[in-house]
C-alpha cells in the first residue's frame, strides 16, 4: 500500500488497523472527517501501539493532511488514562475503504440495529425506568389501551402540561395533571426518575425544576396502570412496593378505584379540586373535602364557603344526600370507615364502561359516562341539581321542597316559624326558622310533654352537631332523645337489614330537603300540643284525600264500564275465528285445537294437571284422545304478557324447526282464551335440577356437557342458521326444557325479536328479561344483539357447572356468580391453593 507521507508523519506500513482491536479504544469504528480538514493537535507525548501487522507510530508534529479521506478515533495512552488523543490514518490512493473491514463494519451495524429493534418490540410502552428520559412527544399507553400519559396542551392554551387522559376516546379527556400550577412554556420538558428515586419534571432549556414527587421510598420504575393510575415502584430493596401514585393526588377527576376521604393516622386527605377553566388546569375555586365531625360527610367548597353537602356518606344502602347516584348495574359505591381511614370510592361493574366523577370549573359535581354511539359524555348525575341542593338554602330548622313549583320552596319544620317573616315573603330563607313562642324543649317539662314527627324521604341534617351511637337501636334512640332536652331529632345510622345504630342531633337542624325517592326518615322532636295539632291536620287532610280518591275512583270505574260496553257492542261479531285470523294463522298454516279437546285433555284445567307457572300464565299437562301427551300454556288474565307477546311467540316459533327448540304443535283461541300447545317435556325444566342439592346429583358431568352443547346448538341455530335471525332475550334455566332423554330444548319466545338479514343490533326503551341474565348494555342502554343471548348463555353455563343460582354466591348479594368466578380466578392466579376448585359443583 502506498502512502503519501508529505506533510504527514503518520506511517502505516501494511493495512488499516481497526480500532476495535484495542480494548482501551473508546470509539469502536472509523469515522470519516472529510477532505482537507485540519486535524486536532496531539499532546506532546509519543504513542506506540502494536498492531497485528506492522507498527503504527504517531508523532506530535502533524501537518495538514493531503486531500484524501481521513479517519479518526479516540484512544488513551497506557501510562495516562486521562489523556485523550486523536488517531488518524491516511486513505489509500484509490480512495476506497478496505473491503475486509467494510464488511465487518456493516455486519456489526446490522446486528446493532436488530438488537435495537428487538428491544423496541419487547419493551412495554406503559413504563419507563430510572435510566430513561421521557420527552415531550413521548407517550405511555396502559396495557389495555384505556389510558395514555404524556405532554399535552389543554383547549386553546399553548402551555405544556404532563398528564393522563383516556386513550380510547376520540375526545381528549384529561383525568390527571402533574404540573397543573406550573406549566412549561415550550416543548422542552423532560421527565425522569432522578436520585434518590423521585419522579422529576424539568424544563430542559433552563434545567428549571417544574414538578416532582416526594415519595418516602426511592423509586426506580414508573408504570401507567390500566386503571389510569400512574405508579412509581420502589428500587432493588423495595421492589414491588409503591413509592408514589397519582391516585393519591387527584386533580379534578375521580376514577373508579380512587379514594375520597381522610387517612385517620396521618391526616392525609384525598380530595378533588376544579380546574380554573377548560384552557387552564390550574387549581380552581372549587374543592371537596370530607368532614369527620359527627357522621362523616363530604362538602363542596367555593374557596371557604360551603356550597353543597353529600349527607353522611353511607347509610348502609346509599349516599343519603345523593339517592340518584346509585346505578347497581353499572357501578356501586364502596365506603370504608375503620381505624386507618374514612373513604368513599366507586367500583365499575362493567370494565368496558368509562365513568368518572369530576368537579367542573363552574362548581358542579358530576358523574359522567362515555356514550360510544353518540361520541360524547352523558351526565348520569350532578349536584347541586336544584336550589334545594345548595347548602343551608332554607337555613336552620327549615326544609326545602323542590316540588313546590308555584310556591316558595322553603318551609319551617313542625314547631318552628320563620325567623324574619319579611325575608320569607321575599323568598329568602337563608336566616331559617326559630321555635314558636312558648314551645321550648328544655325547662320544667317532662318527657311526656314531647313526641316525634317523621319526615319521610329527606336528606338528613348536617351531622357536625350530631352524635353517632352504634349500640342503640331505633326505639332506644327515640327514648334517649326524648329524655335529653337538648336533643332535637334522631334517625337510624344504618337503614340496611332492618336498621341499626343511632344518630341524635343537638342544636340546629341545617340543610334538610325532600326527595321524590330515596332519602331517609328523620324524626323531629316537637311538643305534645304541636304533635296533636299536626295529627289532627294530617287526619283532616287524609279525609279530604280519601274523598277525592273515592270520587275519582267511582268516576273512573263508571267511565271504564261505559268504555268496555261500547267496545263489546262495537266488536260483538269478533269470535275465535277472527282472533285466529288476527294472529296471522293464514300466513303461518298453524294447526288449531278446539277448546273442547283442550278442556278434555287437561281434565278441565285441574290442579293435578298443572305442571308449572310462568310470566305467561299456568302450564298444564294434557293427553289427547290419541294418547299423545301435550303441554298447554294458558294466557292468564293478569299475565305480565299480553296479546302482543302471544302473537310474537306464535309467529316466531312456528317458523323455527330444530331439535334443541321446543316444538309448537298448535294454538287454541276461543273468545278471550288464548293457549299454545307444545310437545310435552317429561323432565320439566333445567332449574328443577341444577338449583336443588338432591336432584342435581342426577346430572353427571356427561349430562351437563350434553345439555350445555345442546343449548349452544339451539342458540347457534337462532342466530345464524334459521330463516330469521332471532334474539331470544330471556335465556335462563327455567326456559330450558328437558325431554325424556335429558336433551335440552329452548322455550318461551314471548320476548324474542327477529332481525333483518344484515341487522346486528337494536335498541329499545322497554327492557324485558330476567335480572342476572341480562347483559349490562341491555340494562343500561336498551341495546340488544346476539351478544345479549351469549351473555345470558354464559351465566347459564356457570350455573350448570357450579350448581348455584346467579345471585346465591354472596350473602348480601353484592357479588353475583360472574364476580364470584372472577374472585376465584384471582385467588388461583395468586397461587392460593385453598381457593382452587371451590367453584365447581
């Protein structure tokens, strides 16, 4: 190899020497620096390195290189680790990189890129570690794709914030903000886990600290959970321990699983605070806070002014101040009151439903649910909802009635009168009421001089001046309040399971309102004279009401009789034949049975032939003159189903033929009598077996499998293989009949619906079916499809396998069969061997 040595004291005798051969080399490849560029000076120290061939000498007196490609790398001398030098080499005359080392170079480059790609694919994008930098533009997405974490700008603002939002929802809805009061002015924000393990947000342009956590345990791993909780986990010595989590520091949104309340030990509070505006997530004017005085209750504040009160958070059934907030099929309230904490949280029963509680920048507490079809948030509940919801709207000893549309909504409690009559006439009740003259609760009077009036379905008064006693029952509570002259009212502390505990009020009764449903009964202490006067007035009112009811009832009955007579006169010619025609028998070509034959077959509908009772009416066993056994469903007068359902079942099932569907033999319509004739099922229905500990022993696992498979085949026929796509809508154990060989047959098509060929779903405002078997979207939104039947089939399958009813898995019915199975699976995944196998029958 020829080397031009003019102006350069670099000597390379044989070939290029890859720097990667020397373990002290810092840069592992040759790097071109271009033509005609002066090289950096070396320190005045000779470097001598042995190569596999030849000898490489570097002299400190280097001149300008000739106009050919040059390469350089960084090395250190053997006697001085801190001295950094530049290694250069002249290129060959051909200006070509040697083939040998070029191939090696690209080989290692490909390996490096593959490793990077593998690392990218195999690393979860829901977490960052202590060695990673999280920059503006990066994104963490939870494992189920429900939530995202990153930088954002709210509304029309140009400021940058770090927060969490729903990832699956098209409309960006932020649920948590880290630096809400300290935004970044540009896109120079960087988030990282810094020593000693806190999450730190800095402005990279100025290295200014924007926000940080203050965990007591050093963290090394940040992860966005599928619940929307951002969790910082501990390091090596505290692996798996939570150092910090966003659920402990909510902003304006409460997600399922978040807490709202107080830690009794540390005094730490979980609470919500509104945004300043839709463009500014900074701390707003509205916040909520739990007050532990008396019975715990949550207040909504505007700065320091109380705006709204939840009532005592839990009376065993509901939040007493928010009866409309309960939606058992979508979510439920969890209340905890122990030595460690007093908290309220929500649990979503359907994980596919996005639901949140927020405090808006206008001071409204709302529960919102995402409606995917409409692509918008739907308000489930809000407060304050009306004037009566505002705290102490009618003052002390006043009660607010929102159903007084033409009158002033405030009135005084029995035994009290307006404190300032002139203000009351101007519809201003803020100063409340005072006790009427001469009617004092304390003095020389005895307990016989007082009594109690019940206020039904009301929001219980502010409990900050109340005492809770969990030992006394309601009767003992009354006696206690009667003996204490300072006691002004009492109520049950827990109204579930017959009631327990006692709340007694001492002093003013504040923030009482009426509810149309829900609420709680409160007993107000009044004097004996006031009680007698109230009872007399109530009795007089009851008499007037009774007279009105009697006159209205008599008039209504007379009108009804006239209407029936006119209808019978007009339709006098209508008989059984025309009724058959109205059902569309001509289209169905369905056999009809004479009434005389039905009466003879059922022995005049004797009780000995009665084999069941359903929503349609009684079911009788019959035997025709030919000896063939039949089952007759007779529509009763007070049936939950009517002529529409009767026709629906006749029309649908007459067009269906499958071995796992009960066969309709015909019908009988005679005047007002309407009956369906089916093939007789000697083993009755499935529920007679699986729910009884004795009879279900006859169902071995082979039988149960065949029954499950048969139901599935019947359902598949209804959904895919029949001439009509049928949605059953009431698939349950009592609607599965068993023939003599224990083959299952689906029955009762009164509530079924037929779909068009391309139709996949429908919506109704009349939800019918059996609770426990209905799909959540059908209950809450009226949406039904093939999936609705599949959900019912899944519940039925669990009942067959476990031998239990859907609602028999927990004493207080908070946990249905599906929840029971999930809990068992959870224990199994946790390795709790004692919980395995407990679900199977």
